[in-house]
C-alpha cells in the first residue's frame, strides 16, 4: 500500500470519525444547499481583458501608422479604376468557379463510374491539373495561339460553327477563366468525389430497392446529401481562388491587384495601395464567408423547413 | 390453390472461392408469410438480396409473378436486362433493411412520397394522400413532418415499411428488421408486420423472433451454409428439429 494513497490513510486511521450519523447527514444537506461558483475566480475576465488590450494595441499601431498614409488609402478606396478592378476580380472568380464546378461534377461522376476508361480519364485529368502550376496554365491558355493558331468549333465531318484565329477568339479574360477553371475542377472533383462516397451505401440500396434508376438516386438522394458535406471545403476553395486570381497580372488583366500595381508604378504610393487592395479582399472574403455559412445553414435546415411548409399547406398543427 | 408469387430456382452465389448460396430453391404463395432463420453467415441476407437483384446470383433464377428477374432469354443463354428494366421489375418487390436506410435529408412524408412520384409518376396530391394513408397504417401519421433523425429506431423502421409499401409491391422482403432496435422497440415493428401479414401481404422475413414466427408465419425455412435445410410449418421446423444444426441454433435463440 502506497502511503500517498488517501483511501489507504483513511482506512488506517486509528481514530474513527466521532461524528454521529444525524450530524453527518446535516452537513450533507448544508453542502447541497450551497451556491456553485466558477472555479478560478476572475481568470476568464482577466484573460478577456488582456486579449482585448493586445488587439486594441495592434489595431492602433496599424491605424496610427503614418507610413500607411490613410489619407491616400481613403482617396483610392472608391477610385473608379480600383472599383473596376474589384469587379474584374469578382467576375473572374465567379466565372472560373462556375465553369470549374460544372467540370468538377462531370469529372467526379466519371471517377465513380463503373467504366474503367472513364475512371482512368478522370484520374488523368485530376493528376495533370493538380500538378501543373496555375501560373504555367495561365500562360499557356493566354498563349494558346502559339500552340493552336486557329480554332474551329464544329461537327467533325460536318458544318463548321465557329472558326477563327485563336488570339481573336480568346480574350485574356477568357484565357484566365479557362486556366483557373481547369485547376479548380481538378480540386473540386476530389472534394465532390469524397463527399459522394461519404453518403452511406444504405442510401443507394434503399433507392435501388424502390426501383429508382442510378441517375435518379444521384439527383434526388446522393447529391443533395453530398453537397451538404462539400460546402465547407468548396467555400474554402472559392476564397482561395478569389485571391489567387491576382495572378492575372502576368497576362495584363486589370483585376484589383494589377490595377493597384499599375497605379503605384506611376505614383510610387505603394504601401497605401497595397492597403487598399487588402481592405477590398477583406470585404470580399467577409461576404463570401457570410454566403457560405448561410448556405450551410440552409442546407442543414432545408428539409426541416420544407417539412414545416408542407404542414402549413396541409393545414395541420405546427409542432 | 397454387398461386406462386415468387419463385427462386436453384440460386447460387459465389464470392471469390466462397459459395455463399448453394442451390437455393423456394416457392412462395400469394399472401404467405415465410420466416427465414439460420445462423449468422448462413446466406440469408445474400438470398434476400438476390430476390430483388440487388445482388446478381452466380447461377439460378428468380421469377416474380412468373417474370424472370433481371435477365432476358436469348436463344441458348440469358442476358442481363437494361438497368432501367431491372429498376422497373424492382417496383414489384419491397425491401426493408436492418438499418432502416431512410433518406436522411427528407421528412417522413417525403420519404414515402419520393418513389411513387419520381418512379411511378403519380401526381403529388395522389401520392400524398396515399402516403398519409400508409403512415396511418404503420401508426406514424403524427410524425409525417419529422425528419428521420428525430425518430426512434422503431419509428424509422415503420416509416421504412410504409415507404416500401407505397410502391404497391407484390412481395415484401424483411432482412432482420428488428435486429438493430432496442428491445422495447421491437414489438411495435413486429406488430406492424403482423398487421401487414393479416392484410394479405406476401412476406419473406429473415428474423430470429421466434414468437413472431410462431404467431404470424405459416411457414419457416431454415438456412445453413448456403442451403435450405428445413422447410415446413414453423412448428415442423421447431419440433422436428431433426437437423442437429437447427437444434443447436434454436437452443441459442430460445
Ligand atoms: N459482398 C460480399 N463479399 C464477400 N463475401 C460476402 C459478401 N457478402 C456476404 N459475404 C459472405 O457471405 C456469407 C453469407 O453472408 P450473409 O448472406 O450476410 O449471411 P447472413 O445474412 O445469413 O448472416 C458470409 O460468409 C459473408 O462473409
Ligand atoms: Mg444477414
């Protein structure tokens, strides 16, 4: 028996506690009646105050920093060139994400298909576009005319629908969308694939046993559940892409970043313009995050709300 | 009366080297309730899954109301039917799973309406009133707008039964429908199944619930190692118990 063991000490206690049974019970009732306080006094409040103080200091050191030239920042925040850049950044991100997601759904379904060739093709796509740097991709799509001087869209052996010189058909903006979309498709396809496989096989079997076709099970049962799982990582990707589109500076598309650069190259107001850019990205990311959490909440609660709506229509009593 | 609804002929199923079903033959009369019993690994689930082509038998055939399931006859061989055709055939066979498998993102009512609207093409109003009727039958009408996650296991299983019934199947398959339930929830599901049987539904039920089998099933088959080793009235299978394996198993379950 170790002497440090408290129960051992109690057992070995030569003098049994003299307290009588009623007294012991009285003490228990007394303890049971006491209020409960937070352990550790005001530790929580002290930490909160400290954190706020550090935060305030940090903010103040930024705001009061002369080097940031806030007056110039204020002048450029709503400058028409900067606002145009903001729109281009939004447009690039939205278009690339939209095209990327459509491609991603196709690639993800190919990867999960029963057909060996389709699976391998999808695998190749993901492998290639995940391993190619976006910047390289961007430069390739921008210079597509070097590789393919003319582009022809038509039915093979049939009529030609569109034909022309590549550099007139594909604007720098389109080249950028193409590059970002291909890159995003490779990543999102993996997100979608893992979300789809995360839906239990029982859902497939239940649908199959009810006589639903594969396509219908995907559409009505599996994809809605997979989407719920995929929204957080897709939101992450969108935010990443928003800032990643600043690579278009390399192909001279005037997005937010490149616009700012082209201004400070003339005026040397480098720091305040970088602050302007940062503030705008903060605004855009904040909006995106809000949209994401809204979507997450909607998807989680959607079926429940539909259920409520159905009840109202049925004239039943809400629960 | 010899009105056979479901007929399995010489079904075999092989997984690699494992012969999981070894020539299973079974005829089920319209309105009959057949209990399938047997030790774990006997092939009960595999057998049931062959009966709606969730699993392809390695050899043998299944007929639903005389129609060959999953294949068409071409000269001297069988060819698997197009997926769409197989899906159509599956409407005739309802299935209830051990783990319920309700669509988690749909309310109870939506779960029951989904296939009638999407697969049978019923208009929503019709499908809805039919779904409400069925939920009434299984005693779940008061939870029509609840989500599956808000229900107990027994309630989920009763909804799953209503969902399968909504397709107006000719046969209902149950794979250990109460095995995943807490003991106090078993009877509500069995009660629902008993009512179905009384209403004349043809049912094949894999279960270890001896009491249910005694009271509801006219017939029981006992499977072991991929074969049906006993087939008769429930009493026959129990009392006879000529087969040592059956005796052994019953000794454990009773
Ligand atoms: N998909 C599968 N792949 C390989 N073996 C399987 C598969 N499904 C079932 N089995 C095997 O088949 C045998 C019978 O399984 P099952 O039909 O589930 O029996 P039961 O339902 O009677 O317990 C078991 O030995 C099991 O391991
Ligand atoms: Mg089983």
